[in-house]
């Protein structure tokens, strides 16, 4: 199990270090199997190499050239705690299969 996680982390590290020219839509489609969008600015990204999703909460700031998005990775416990604040009709808002 540790070896599999180590390989996943190594592959993710390679992807994160790609330049904008190297990261293309085809690569994104190969590594991503599904994205689920929840309320409270939360997304769950299912990667093909991992069983569990990477759950992130994002915050946006600024406008135009000063626009930035900041992503924070949530633990399963943090996510479950935030889900308590979501009503049943909000879960999930959008699901996109790649």
C-alpha cells in the first residue's frame, strides 16, 4: 500500500512541475476520472491513479489581472464536518465525468 501511494505522489509531483505548454487537455483527461463540485466552494477531484478523491476548498480574490484562486486540501474529517452545513438538496451540485 505504501509503495502504491509513493508512486501516486511521484506521478502527481511530475504533473505539478509541468509548464503550461506541457500541461494539456489530453493529459488532464488521462489523469482525471471525475470532478464533483459541492457547495461552500468545495471540489472533489478523482484521479485515475488514486482510489480516494483529492478534496479541496477554494477561495477567490481580486479582479482582472489581480484575480487569484487559493486551494486548500481538506482531510476526509474536515470535509465531513463541512458537509454537515450542506442541505441534502445541495449534495453534490455538479458531477463531471471525464
